[in-house]
């Protein structure tokens, strides 16, 4: 050990532990030589470098930890946002499931439930208890006033005598003969006899006895008039075919089968070819009918699907649309490939003015006549009622709310019916009109009040917003009592063609679709004038046959509004006799004697 090197001890407090040796003198010895400042500086530099390295690594580690913390925060925010989206998506899917379940319930009700809207609706949870009595039976109720006995004296009668057989005209006990007494016990049995027969015509021939030049030697009488000159099908058979297909909506094969039941065998192709030749005969009448219809002042409009099984340029698929425009005195069907606003625009023309009862289909709102204010749209309250019925069916927890709205609409219908039953200008009518307007204002206030609620549910908001958007059209009937509150008349006009579509699907050619639209129009217009389609069709086809299988020279004379009342009565529905006031007792005629 070097004798000159010293290792002084540094005293420490007792609590700091034992003494620690150091490698250099912290306090300069006064007796020692001058300290080496370069060594001290080098030592300090080494400490500084070590501390810098430690600080550098500490900064790196701190930065790494900060990056990790930032990354974790980002991931936390990301997963938190994902969780929020998932929660929102789950809520939206649950809401969508509820809507789909409600829609399924509504579709099941439409498919399997009662179709009539005239039946009294009731709450789904309303059940009949034993104390409430039994359900009211259908039909005429016991104790109510009946319609009386029908009188059919307008029908031709074929008398038939009913007598006892000779072996029964004596007493079975003693054998004494019976004696006839004056008078008979009379009764009626209604029968109908339909049979096919041939009209065998014989054309008489004549020979000239003169010597005039340029004249035929033999003259033959002309044949009977035919609606199709070279056809063997007569007018009565064409009337039967047209009525069965376009008035009673039966498929053609069923009509052919009916004819076979009468031993009349007609090929289907022959009948189809004849129908194609009949189509031009009704075109002039249809054009006149359309012109008359567009000049009316009030209509009901609706549309339905009609299949046309042929390829039409620019049309994909076979689904066409059959529109109906039902005026007060005429009904017109229009067949068109599209469902756009161009169809009603073209039908009414630029000069039409009036009120059009429709549903809420947007094509009617896009009509140029509607935008110009020439045609006023009157929307259907029955469709509004259906909106609340869908809520009633699909959302069990909203039953009371939906039912209250249905009752409010029923009250409006009832008050309007009371107003229509009175004569305008009377105090009672004024009071009924005030009650109608009061109910309309009540509905408006309730609608606005419920729409202003922030917690209003989507199934409630949807029908209320539709009610608000169509309010101006829904209250047209208030100032125009002659306008119906709903469009049920237009839908009833489409009912027959819908049955035809279900029975024979539609039409296989353009001419067939045009013929269907024309005859649907004519056969639904004639009853508005109390005219029988069969009698009218016989008269018109007879005129076409007389014209050589072409439309008559003046087809407008066969339209109801151009006929006199006497002509309409001649082609009208047979008047039913009024019921007997005092019907005979026990079917004993008045001339019988005791």
C-alpha cells in the first residue's frame, strides 16, 4: 500500500448507517498539496455524461410510455366509439325488428283477416264475456220489418194444371168418387230455360222474266244481318260471350265449357278471332265516352295492375296498369304501360276543371292540372283510417292510442252523414254543418298537439305526419258536401277487373286489352243510367250487323245521355214490381169457393 495515500473517513449521522469509504478527499487537506482540478473536472464530466445517458434513456422511456398511453387512449376512444355505434346499431335493429314484426302482423291481417271495411271494427283485446251476451246473428233480425212478398207478375207465365190421378179421385175408405169444386189452389215456381238452336235461313231465289240488259238472271234474297259477315255466330251468342267475359269476369274457357253443356261446340280460336273483329265496333263509342267523362266536374280515380302478355317496345315485363276515372254519369277505364302522372293528365286534357277523389299516390299530385289549380284533389279518409288500423294491428302497446283515432274518424263520418241527410238552408243543416267543422278542428288541434311531443314514437309520428301533409285535400268535403270523404267508389269500380285478372290473368294482345278497357267502361256506365247491359248490347250489335259489320253511322245515339227517357226505359233494367200489400192467405186464389 502506498504510504502517501490517505483515505479519510467522513462521519455520518447515526441514522444513516455505517461509514462509507470514498476514493478522494472531499475536503482539502491544508497540509496536502494543491488539488488536481483537471481530475475533478474529468470526474464531474464522467458523472455528467452518465447522468446525460441516464436522462436520455429516461426521456426515451418516458416518450415510449407517452406513446403507449396515447395509443391506449386512442384504442379506448376507438372501442368506445365502436361500442356506441354497436349500441346504436342494435337499437336500430331492434326498432327495425319491431317494425318488421308489425308489418308481418298487418300483412297476416290483410291475408287472413276480414277484407270488408264496412264491418264494425273492435279492439283486439276486446273479448265477449258471458255477461255481455252472444254475438248478433247475421241476416234479418227477428222482429224487424221485412221487405214483403215479392211480386213477379211482370214475368211471362206458363200455366200447368195439376190433377189427381184417376185411381186417387175417390175416398180410400168407401170408394165414393170426389167431386170437383170451382177454383184452384195456385202457386208459382220460377224456372229458366236456356238452349242453343240454329237459325236455319232459306234465301229465296227469283228469275227475271224481262229482257232488260245488264241485269242478273237470278236474284237471291239477302241473308240475315250478321255482326261478322262470314261468321256463323249470331248476335245473341256474341252477347252471351261478351257479358260472361267482361261483365261477369269469367275466363273464356269456362264460357266455351258452358256452351258445350248446351251441345254447342265452338272452337276457342274461332271465338278469339271474332272478338278481335268486334274490337273496332266499340272504338267510336269509347272515344265519345272518354270525351263525355272529361267534361264532368267530379271524379273518383284509382289504378290497378293488369297483365299484358306480349312484348311492348320500351316496356320490361308484362305488368301494365288499368286506370279508372269514375264520374257521376260515366266511368272510363284507361289501359297504359305506365303508372305516371302523364296518364291522368292526358285523359283529362288541359281544359278540365273539377274535384278528383283519389288516394295519396304521388302521380295525382304531379298532374299539371293540379299544380295549376284547375283540378282539386280530395284525399281519402279511409286510407287515413287504414294507417291507424296498421298501428292497431302491429303495435299492441299503442292499441288505446290508435283506437282513439279510429273512433275520432268514425265520429267525423257520422256527423257528415247526418249533414248529408238534411236539406241545405235549414237550421238543422246549419247545426249539422257546425258540428262537422267542430270535429275537423278538433282533429287538427289534436294532430298538432301530438306532433309537438318530443317523445312521440315513430309508429305514431308516421300517420300523423301523413295526416298533416294531406290535410288540405282531406277537408275538401267540408266546403263541398257533395264530395265523398273517401275514394271507396273508385276502388269498387276496380273490383270487377281485379276479379277478371284473378280469373284469366289479363290479356294476351294489345287489341284484347283495349277491348277489355272499352267494355269495362261501357258495362259500368250503363247501370248508372238504369240500363241493362245485355239489352243495350243486343240493340247495338244489331245496328252494327245492319251496317254490314261496321259501327252504325251515328254511334252517339246509342250512348245513354243522347237517348230519350223512353228509349232508356226500353233498354233499361226490367222494373221490379212492388211487394204485395195484402198477400193472399195459404196460396188460395180469390176465385175459389168453399
